């Protein structure tokens, strides 16, 4: 009997600890019989002192912890951050209610919260692993009632979002090229400046034999994705750019060909010309072999139709020199540079299966569903 009594005391103490830093029970007129979350799985609402950070577990489908919700304040404004833990879930929607009164939370007569009427809300595409609402006024008499809702989706894989690449690319950049040296990994080294996320040096390739480009000379260039819908006038055979992208991602340079020799940058450059240009050349190729070129082209013919680079691989970006911003292309050699897809935020998007409702842990709101709310203490009541 004593053991049962001690166990009951232990459970009571744990229940108290879970909500120990929240301010008191719900106000009059709020949900009846509020309850902390079930102890059969771990989820806490912790605020060590009034005005300090509050951390609540973000629960999907009632009992699966997928992340956290963090609340902080500078005394004047509140910040609420959703955070997914791990790589198994992403957030596709968030809805946040912050009120000075429990009765101010938008809800039906039977206490189902109306998340569509929450003041702070957003849909997220591409889906996100974290999202922050900031600048929320701190109103109320020492306490704020918070409902943090999300729709989360289970991740089964990742894919490249081609349209997102074009959206994030700058329209114009400044470029200069350096001609290759013996043992180089590409036909050019292309340096990009004034291009924001594109700034840097890249392995570069030529797609226009008919015009010249001079080493160490700066050019204003228009930026065009190799997956742009209309590439007419940019390259002679745009339909083959997918094969070029496949070749670049195979990293042939330095690998051993079937005849025992080693692929060179000249082999790759010649193969690119044969795929996309009406003219071909031997200029600047260094050590190259038509046998190795033919082998690259044969392998490219067997590439998957409609090839799209995997996340973390590279995508063809064309830099077309122009006479001035918004001007027409001038007769200088066009180049393509290798740009890592992973460097563009949002280009790699999750492949998901199914969605779950998620709430930040706290008290039961009181309706027929399992909606939760918690209380954030902004300052001690005097």
C-alpha cells in the first residue's frame, strides 16, 4: 500500500513539473478540466523563469515528437520558432495564435480551434525544417496564451527543384575566364563577380566555337539556366543540354577509359561541342582522343531521358556575354559553368508521403480534437 502511495506521489510530482513554469490554471470561461499531456511519451513545456525562453515539444499525431517550439521575448516583442529535429519530417503549414486571454483564441462553440483565423499563419513551399514568427507584441497581464499548430509531412527522399534554380539565379553577373593549363580539370576557369550567390570560381566549358573570349577580360553576362524553357539562339542544339549536364556530373576527367588511357578535359570539351554546337574545334583541347570522345558520347546517349541532377549534384548554368544590361548578346564566346545545386537554398526539395497535424505540447484545449495550448509567462504578476 505504501508503494502505491509513493508511486502516486511520484506521478503527481512529474505532472506538476511538466507545467511547473506555466502560470496557473486556465482562466474562467476557458476549456473545462485542462490536462497536461499523457506521460506515456516524453514531451515537456519548460520555462525556467518569467520572460525567459519557453520550449515545448512539437507533437505529430498526438504522440510523435518531431521537433520543438521555442518562445523568447525582448520584453516588447515575442519570437516563436518552430524547429524540426532530424531529417524525417518537414513543415508545410504553420498557424500561430498568441492572445492575452484564452477566450480570445478563435474557436468553434465546441472548442475546436479555427486555425484559419489565427493571426499568424503561412504555407511553406518548398517545405521547411524551421520557421520563425517575430515582432509579436507582448500584450497581457503577465501571461500569454499560445497555440502553435503545424502540418508536418514525412520525408521519403529528396529531389532537385529545377524551377527554383531559375528563380534564385541573378539576372546578370560579371565574368572572366582563364585558359586551361596542362592537367586542368576543365576548358576554362570561370570567375563570377557581382552575382550574389553565384560569386566564385568554377570549372567552365565552351558551347560556342564560332566566337572568341579573351582570358583575363571582364564581361557582363546574362545568366540562363540550362533547363530554361527557351534556349533558342543561346546554343545550336539546346535539346542536348541534358546530356551535357549528365556528362558534367559523371566527372570523367582523370578517370580511366576502356582503352586504359585517362579522360582529359579536352575529351569532355570536344564531346560537349559535338552535342550542342554545329561547329567543332581542336583549339585549346590539349591531349584529347576521338576514341575517348566517342565513348563519352555513347555513354551520354544511354543517360536517363529527361535527366535532372540529383540533389547535391551540379546543374548547367549558361553565362551569355551581352553589350550592356538588358542589351543583345555580342559576338563573344558563350560559356557554361558548373554550379552546385546544393548551394541554392530551396533547390533540393523533399519527397513526402502523408501529412500529420502537429501541436506544441501543453494543456488540452478542451474540444473533441487533441489541440493544445500553453501559457507563456512574460513577467511576474504583482
